[in-house]
């Protein structure tokens, strides 16, 4: 058989259980935070909106949505070779990201119970949503004869500590960019159903509304803590998190452009649209957003793309480890310089009281 038609082999920790992808700076992270600080937050400034969001979560609009139908009941062996590898990577990354949210929200719900009833219940209900998403994605992996041991992931992954305000910045952007990613794919495949090569994409319209609601909650909780939005430090941190999220997505997606090509999408154009929409959405709560329409924004990103390609070539080479490190160093330094240059592109200030940008 021609090599390109062979099914790629994945490392397994036991038969049918995929070994987790190696952790890198671009892989989904697991988070923990200062639970006591979170429990003691005063939300009275925006409590009415938070209670309204809680009622919406209680309705559970998607309780009957994540049910596999007969379209899944077939062989997917025709998705083969490199395409199969990219599909498995997409499902694994998505499942890991959703499971990360589940773990964080579940622990927050548990730790805040009896201390901050509104937030505790909201986090518990959001963990319910994330568990459904992760389970649905893991079940999709089984169509490719693999699955993730989520219990093993819980124990084996490193956890990154973020103070609550950084959790808010990061998870708000994660949920909102998730919305725009899913709805953009859904709308594209709605117009081009011939490219919908696997049925999971039919679920993205309702699915992304969970992401949107979660993002709206973090919007409301940040407005309940205006001190994390209204000073010069907040402006710097918002720029940092916007840049981190956008750069990570762009570098990951361009590296896996073959996956998007399978769906009839150009990875770069897809990411530019998602970045534009997420940046615009962030302007509803963040005091600043990035000027992503500046040509140099993507010029800097493309240098990072080229550096990452060189890094992959170095990793795949047979050079000894000390030499590999020396070969990688210029790429790391270049990426750092490009990101610094992007950070210092003049941002766009947002005046929420007047509804204007400047």
C-alpha cells in the first residue's frame, strides 16, 4: 500500500487508549487558582446580571443536544493517512481543552459551595457543559479506534496557577474564541455541505452557544470586579492575554492547515476572521483591544510560523541534544522578539461608557 494511504500509528498507553500529546507551550493547559480569594469576592455590583445568567444556565438549553445519531454508525476508515492524523489531533486537542475547563469549573463549584452560592452554582453548571463537550469529543475519537483516559490526564498533566483575575481574562477569551471558531466552521459547512466530512460539525451551532454563555458569565464577573479592568495594569494584561490567545491559535492552526483544507477552509483566512471577531467581542468588556488590522500584526506572526517550522525540522533531525538546543535558540529568541513587537503595536482604547473606540 502507498505510504500516504496507511493509517498513522499513534502511541498508546494501552490498547485503544491514546497516549496524551506531549505538553508544549502551544498545547491546552490545565489551571488552578486561589480558591479562597475567589470565594471572598464581592459580586454585589453586578449581582443581578449574574443571577440572570445563573437562571439561564439552569434552563440547560443543550441537555438533549449531545446525542449521537445514526450518521455516526458507519466506518470512518476512508478518512485515512495524514487526514486521519489531523482529525485525531483536532479531536484530542478539543477534548483536552474542554476537559481542562471541566476540572477547573468543577473544583471552583466545590470550593465555593457554602461561601458564594451564586458563583458556586454557576461554576458547577458550567462544569456540566464542559463534561458533555469533552465526553462527546472523546466518543468521536472512538470512531477512529482511539480514546483518551481522562482520569489519567487529570493526574498526569501539570497545572498552571493563575490568580483569579488572570483566570477571568484567560477563560473569557478561551470561551469567546471557542464560540467564533465553532460558529465560523458551522456557517461555512452550512454553505458547503460537501466538505462536512464528519458529522460532529453539525452539532457546532448549539454547541458554540454554551461557549458564548460561559464567556458572558466571565464578562459579568469582571464587571462585578471593576478594579481588574480600570487601570493601566489591566490594559497591559488585557493586551497580553489577547496576544497570547491569538498567537497560540494562529501558530497551531497554520501548522495544521491540512485539517482546515479538508473542510474547504484556508487556515490563515479562517484564523484572521476568528481573531477579528473575538477581538471585537473583547472590546465589550476589556479596556483595550489589539489593532489586528495593522499589516505588521500578521507579518510578525508569519515570522513565528517560519521559526516554528525550523524548530520542527530540528526536532526531527538526528543531531545530538546539545546541538539541537543551540540550533533552536535563535528561533526561540526570534519568536520572543516578534511577540514583543506585536505587543507594542499601539492598541485600541475602548470607552464603554460612550460606546466608542479610540
